C-alpha cells in the first residue's frame, strides 16, 4: 500500500518545471513531505501538507522569501518562480 505522503510527493514532483535541478525529497515519521533544492548560496525548502498546501522558505544570498500557497493542481507561482529563476540545471 502506498502511503498518502508518497502520493502527495509523486503528485507534486510532476508539477516541477522542466529543466529544474533534482531536489532532495524526504518523508519523515509523521509523513510530512519535504522537497529541498540547494546550490551555492541558494536554498529552497517546500513542505507539503495533506490539504494541498505548500509551505515554502527560500534563502537567496542574504535575502529570504517564505509563505504558504495552495497547490490546486498546479505549481504555486511563488515556488515556480523561485525554481525557474535560481534552480535551472546547468548544461
């Protein structure tokens, strides 16, 4: 049987824009799912909740950005924007 957390992680992973670096994905004992992207002085953590809410925090150099966004079948704009600006795969 596939856990709800794993289903949430699989659903979110399909929303990640093409060409984005692969994240670290963790599921803890309480079945919270976290996606983490890191490079040089940049990091983004997205924690997924069962109610299709994403809690995110980004550290971009010395600036930070954080918030909560509903997924609603698509990548929330603030998260997608951070990913496409800062976490594209190097070719």
